[in-house]
């Protein structure tokens, strides 16, 4: 299991955090995601054999209002 923190631009509130967390948790291989709009990041615990950072970025970016920086 890998733990990594990614910058996410565009989060303004706790509802934004929830949207980012939900998008990541919906991916197979993501065990946990905790977003922080004040720090503009998300901490993710994931299995690199099942999901890549690029796939996580796509899931967040597909929400339309946020951009995850790798």
C-alpha cells in the first residue's frame, strides 16, 4: 500500500473535499482519501498494482471544477 499527498486546485469548501474524496474512493485500489481544501491537497492510500496516480488525476479532473497535480 502506498500513501501519497497530491495538490488539488479548485477546492473551496468541505463539499468540494467530499466530491474529491468520493471520486477517488470509487476507484478500485484506493483504500482511503482525505482532502483538505485549506491546504489544497488530498492524502491518498492506494494499491499501485490496481490504480495509478494518472487514473486518480483523471477521476478528479473529470469532476470539472478541480485539477489534481501530479
